[in-house]
């Protein structure tokens, strides 16, 4: 279940009437391959009240679900580095932040186009769920990552640090447009910051419908605050 | 007709001003002369010094020479990002090492012989800090002193690796003016307050190193290196880039000529005092009247690409025996930081798997 699908699947029939979903993955020709321009003819003709963006979101898993062949630690404000193992290569945290900005530039370019298309609307960037820290769960439902299961998983603190860096990237993108960033619901997270298995889909990275419900509740209360 | 005998008779043409072909054809200007050793493409070359040394580093890589980088960015980091964070500009991430005293102290810090009292400078109000000894190495500094401490350990270990394993050391002397911590004599590359830190006249002194101090520091630094790497060959150059600013109460260009003279003297003394130390006249190539000032950009300070090309043509010709034309490698924007760096294989595989993963999920939910 994709990050958006987790949310969409939680919608009640009544709620569903209020949502229009533009799927960047499955809409042919939504993005011009040559120019990377979004074809807005695929967007609803009626003007929405708010735009929710949930674009990509697995970059932290790409970077850190499995241990890199050249293991690394990243900078940490109080600990200096996480993990503490000094045998690992060291990457200052700003460099990790820069990696996300670089990696997500095409995603953010599309988002920028949507902002330009709806210049006066409120936008909310919906965070991807935190990493699934349960190795048994991932091994049970590896999906396409089965090919990598021979590799060790990255240390938990590193996976959390990378997820937090991803959240900062989306937060910065939101702030560039005066938009709101909606973090993952606290109720769906373990004390360590991982996705609670009760909210995990049967795959290595996504939330389930229960997770989607929590996100919808967050969105509702945020819209009430804004209204 | 004269049959006078005098000591200049029979000397090579290069020792006579009028015989220099560069007077007529600037591109042929060649003041290099004899070099005491050669460099091959398998020799590990370490670079350090002022900003002009970055050109040398870049051209070495582009020409197929082995510019050693002992502090590379992790392979996941894209090359353009790495360059913004000061990776691969020099062999380690020390940034510009402007003065001979700075070089000497860098070596002492790397080997635990000097631990400056200044460990970090604040940057803004956010708790961020910069390294007083490379304050511009990261665009926005480090997130905390703890993170900087970690990075510094990595950095100084990389300096040690470079010193101990290099075959050739190219050091470009850049400045004589510096700022010194009054408490322990630590030399900063730029004054506190410019790129982090707070300028406090009670804590720092301006100092303009003279020829004796610079010579002594340079000789001490090179001797220190030789103790740890007896076989290293050393090339000294003086940056042709004029001072950006001077603290001396005089015109910046007058300070420039004084500084360059001091640096030139120090380099000369080192070549005379130590074996396998060579002075390479990049300063002269760029600033000589023969080239009519055309190697300086409109600001009369930055060195144009053509000037760097001239320097490096002669460098490769004299040190590596390459034909003059063969050393004429065009500078490239991507530089050494970026030379032929392939996308990280692990990341590429993970991205491909993630795409399949998300595509499959999309299909499943269709």
C-alpha cells in the first residue's frame, strides 16, 4: 500500500466524496518525459480547498534500510555521531540533509509546479511513515527488497536519523512555500520512533489503513485549526 | 669584434631577458628550468595551500595523475554536493592553508602535538559552530561542537594518511597576514567574525609573518613531513592571486608585493636547504610582464583559465616529460571533486528495488 493509498483506503464513503486523488505513479503522461512538466489537464477542473501532497517518501529507506557496503555514521547534535562505532565512515548531518535535497529535487520540482498551478491555496505536505524497524516483519513481507535480505539491516539509530533528515527536507520544502508539514502521527510510532507494527502494511515500508485513519484525523484537526 | 672574456659567456638563453621567446610569443614563456625529480601518473600527489592550489589539484586529476584524496566524501554523496562541502578540493578537507605557520600547526594538530584552545566558533544563534581552522569547509558550519569534534578526528586522521603515504607534496604558499590566538598562538586562516566566531581584540592579534618566520615555519613543516615520509618529493609554489584585503595601513597591492616577496624567499630558502624540494614558478608565469596581465580576470585578481593552463602545461612538461601541448587540458567545472565518480552501486540498486516495490504496491491497489 503506497503512502497515499494508506490514507485513501481509510476514507469512509462520505469522506471519499471530498477527495480527489491524482496519482503520480499510475497516471500515464502526467509528467512529460522530456521536459519534466506536469500536465495539469489530469488535475480536477474544480478548484480544491486544500492540496495535500504525499510525494515519494521512501528515500530514507533507499538510503538506509540495509547497511551500505561501506558502513557509515551520521552527525548528531549531542552524541557527535550515530551510531557511535568509530570504524564507520563519518558523514556530517548537513551532508545528509544535502543528499535528501539533491535526491528529492525532481519530486520538489513537481511540487513547485503544483504550487504554481494553485497559487493561493493552502498546501499540506503529508509525511511518509517512519521506518519499519521490525526485521522479522520485513523478512516476512520483503516485497521487492527480497533481493537484499542477505544484507544486514542498518542500525536502528541510523535509520531513525535518516528518516528525520527526510522529514526536514519535506519541512524545508513546505516552508519555502509557506505550507504546512504534517509529521507522522505519534500514535503510530514506537517510543524509538519506528512505525508501530499495528500500523504497518504487509510490506517493508508502508502504513496500513489504520495508519491512514490517523493521518486523516491529523488532517482534519489541522484544517479545523486553519479554518 | 670583441674577444672579451666575462662570466656570462656561454650561459643558457633562459638566463638572459632578451633571449626569452615569451617576449614575442607570450604562450611560449617558460621560466621553469631544471627540476630535480620527475612525477609519474602513479605517484600519489597531495596538494595543500591557498586557493590557487585547487587549480593544481583539479588539473592533476583531469590529466590522469593520481591526486591523492585521503578524506573523500562517502560514495553515497553526489559529486556536486561533495564539492560544496569542501571534499576533494585538496587531498584532505583542510580548506585553504594560507600561511606556513598554519601548515606547521595543521601537522602538529594531526599528530597530537598541539591542541588549540579554540575548538569551535559559534555560527549565528542556532547553536551551530564552525571549525576555527577551516571555517568555510561546510556552507552552514556544523550542527554542534560534538559533531565538529567527530569530523575533526576524521579529518586529522586523513591528514596523517596523506602525509605518510604521499609520493609528492605540492604546497602553494598564499599569505603572510594572519590572525593569532593570543592565548596559545594558534593561527586562524581568517579573522574570527567573518565566517563564524566573534571578533574580540583581547583574544586575537593580527600578525604579518616576515621572511624569517615564514622560512622557519616552512622548513619546520617540511622537516616534520620528511620525518614521517622520508622519500616524499616536494614542490613549492607561490600563489599568484593578490591579497583580497590587508590589515596593514597601506594599499592592498603594496601589501601583496611584500607578502609575495616573503613567500618567494621562504620557498627559495627551502629549496636550497632541503633535498628533493623544488620551486615551481607559477607565480611568475601568471604575473610576468611577458603575458601582459592577460591571465588576470577583470577584477585584476582571479586567475583566468588560460593562465592556469599555461602553468599546468609547464608543470606537466617539466615534471612528467609530457609534450607542451599534451598538458593543455581544459579546466572543467566539475573538477577533481567530481572526476569520473559513478553513482553509488548500492544506492542505485536500492532505488531500483524501491521503484519496483512502489510500482507493485500501486498495481496491487489498483
